C-alpha cells in the first residue's frame, strides 16, 4: 500500500489536465504515491497526450461520461493509497502541498479534509461550510451571513464566504470535492461516492454520510492549491447553480424525508424569485436571465 493515491477525472479539459499533472510532478512528492487519471469519454485527445507526456500516470478510459462521482469511483476501486486525494482537473498543486496534507491527516482524527484554494488571480475561493440543515440553507440563500456580518460566526451557513472562516485548522461540515483528501478506511466503512449525483453535491453528500457515521471533517490553511474553476462546464454559473440545487434536493430526499424536502424546495423557489426581481431592478439582466434558466431547470 502506498501513502497517497491522487485521482483526477478529465472530461475534455486536456490543457488544464496536463497543467494539473505537470504541477503534481513538479511538486516533488516525498511520500509514496500513485496518480490516476479517469477519462470520462473525452473527444479532445486528452488520453493520448497524457500517456505521451506522463507515462507513469495510471489511466482509466470510460466510454461515456460518468460524472464526478462515477469517474472517481473507477479509480478509487483500483487505487492502493492509505489516502485518496480527489483533484479537479482545473487545479494546480504547489510545492510540498501534498506531503503537508498527508502529514496533516496523519496528525489528526479527521477522515476527510481540504485546504485553502485560490483562483488564478490569487483570490480566496470559498470551498467549505456547514452541513445543509434548513437553517444553514436559509442563511445561505437569504445572504444573512453577509447582511449580519457581526453575527455571522454564530450563524450556520451552507456556504461560508468570510475570510476569517478560512484561518487555521478546524473541523467543518463539508469540503469541496475540487481538493478532497479521504482516508481509505472511510471508504471501506461507508462506501464509494454516490454516483446517483452526476455533478455538484457529491462532496457534500459524502461528508454528510461520514458525519452521520460519527466521523469528523477537517480543513487546514497550511496548504494552498490553485483552482481555476468551471473547467469542464460550458456555462459554469448556470451548471453550478442547477447542479447544486438538484444535488441538495436529492440529499434531502435521501436523508431528511418528505417535509424537509418540500420546505427546501420552497426556500429555493422563494429566494430565486427574489433574486430575479432584485437583479432586474438593478439592471443586472444577464444574472437575472441565468436565474430564470435555473428556476425552470430544477
């Protein structure tokens, strides 16, 4: 068994994937490791380029797009690492970061963790939050954590945006699958990612499942990863919002029951309508149009 199995799912993101793999090899990982690339039926000759430039990468070719969970599960089944690191193809690793993540996990009681992510301009990318209770979803949709800034550290919120939240090492509710380290023993106990979710929400579902099994989810600011975002989506905002709302709806059906599902859907529709009206009144027609597309798609 090796220390670390890095798993990347690629879908028509050849340039981003090659840059990601280049950053991993240049980071000079000290711990024993293996790198897996799952190709979800790409048509951009990604696989040929990876095999040519990175012959040590273990490649799995899927004939169709299995989504985030389905693609990752192919490699998780075959990998041998004590830890699994799920990485988006649009990420780039900084020197020493993967060894630091392994060390962080070895010294903690967390079974899942993530770290600081920044975009191409070096700006913080929020990638964590509280588990999606109705209260946390309400605070998030209503933007109360932005409106009541003096109280937001006391408010549950599904997405945490404040910079202070991302300082230090701590227990959190969930972390993003863009950079997600998982202990092998957790997979043995609670199973693989839920491939009923195609894209968006698989990470939250897995963290919730781990939490319900009595485990802790962690976050550290000692490691930083670049995440460019939206690499495999033609319309990142629209795809993200629709995927996230559908993923949460599925999660509510799976874990919380009929009444919470109905309340969740009611909250979503109310606040999407409010946002459409606000954006129309402030002449932000493009964003209003995206929300209009979202509400007809969920």
